C-alpha cells in the first residue's frame, strides 16, 4: 500500500513540475494595458506598421516551411462585426471556411474568427495594399473588449498547421477558453 502512495506521489510531483515548467515558458507582456501571457518561443519582431502595438514571429509547425505571425493592435476603427467581416474577407471566398465564436474572460467579452483557405497575404508596405494569394493558410483573429480602454485586436496568421498548433496558446495568452465559447453569426 505504501508503494502505491509513493508512486502516486511521484506521479503527482512530476505533473506539478511539468505544469510549472510550462508556466516558466510563458512571458508576461503589457501592451498599453492589454496584459498577455505569451509563449517565450513567440519571438518579438519589429512592427511593420505604427498601428501595431506588437508583432511576434510564431514558430512553424513540423512540416510547415514558413513561420506564423501574431499582430496586436489597439484602438482601431469600426465595430466588432465590421472588423471580423474585413478579416474574413482577407481570404478568397472560394474554398474559404470560417467560424465565429464569442466568450468572456474576467468580465470582458471577446470575439474570435477562425478562417482557413487562400489568404490574400500582404506584400510590401501596407499603404500599397498589394497581396499575394497564399493557399493553405489560416487565421485566428480575436477582438477583446476592455471597458474604459476600448478594443484590442489580435490576429494570428500563417500556414494552417502552424496556426492550429498555436490556437490553444493564443487563447491562454488572454485567458480565453474554447470550451466556454459560443458560436454566433454576424
């Protein structure tokens, strides 16, 4: 009987150690009042636009040749529906799949678009509005409503496997929970 308890204790200790190790791999960031816990493997980059609060390079999933990107924005114009519609339209309508969900974390609402298909990937300076059709891409776009501060926007784009591999990490970054999200339409 004591042996079982010892084995249980070792298993419990290794589970707690693993959980602590996972937390140690997270980095706390504060982007003008938006607090996130990001994986340390998400490498901060120079932002390509002054509208971005931050840009992160997301490691490519095994088999993907290209890394993903997380762009974080604050105080953009338009309603939640306008922004979600605009992001969805960044994918060609042919073959595009999209779902919308909403959730709540710490009294704040958030809205998420999950889009896959052929992304019209920006090519060059944003002012030129040039794009390149890039099949096999995905986007997880989140709008977090923060009372008194407005909305924050997180947009994770990249090869489909890379984005899917980081979906849970993105949700954890702001406290989201896929199991508590509700589907909706705009």
